[in-house]
């Protein structure tokens, strides 16, 4: 997530060439959030996901498998997830993502991010502290959940 000039804590992600923060969101199949750590951009995706799992280990004890994209591949990540929450890691292959298939409507959310709820506050990181940014994401998910019910 890009920063504005007022943002206080930020980092630089050399791979994406963006100065800002990262939001690591772990959701279940219906799109309900279970862990949301916010880190500076220099934290890798794998380390951010492990931080999410560490933060909410008690809530994730019944999870049997974690579905991730190719950016989370690697034996160290798989072993760390197994040790943290006791779940197997399933990686979506990129070649499988580019095939056309009509997906059944199972009622799950296609885009669980709070940006899909048109929260203008989240289009860029305007907050001075990471905790304030995290609270804005929590509020956006709250709005998303209230609209669903």
C-alpha cells in the first residue's frame, strides 16, 4: 500500500518498487478475517503471513490447510506454518490460475479485502502509525460484515 506524505512509518519493497506498508490478511473461505497484521513494506510476504498466524494462533487451531499463492512457496514457510498452527500449506500454481473456468457460486467472497467496500480512507496509507492503519482496516471489515447481514 502506497503512503502519502503524512504517513509516519514506512518501508521500501524493492520487488514491487513501492514505499509504504503491507497488509497481511488471513481470511477463511467465506471471507471473514481472522488475522490482520500491518507491517512496513520491507517485511516479506512470508514473514508477514507468519506474523498473522503467530498473532492469532488460538483462533486458528482448527485450521487444517492454508491456501496461498506462489509467493509463499518454500519448505521453510511450510514448516513454520506447520509448527505455528499445525496446518498444511496448499499453493495455487500460476499455470492453473490462467485457465478459464466458470466457478460455482458457493456464497464465498471473491475479494475479501476492505477496499472492495469502497472505503476511501484505505486507498493509500495516510496514518502516522501502523496501529492506526490496522484499526481503520478493522473498521472497514466491520462495515463489510454489517452489510452482509
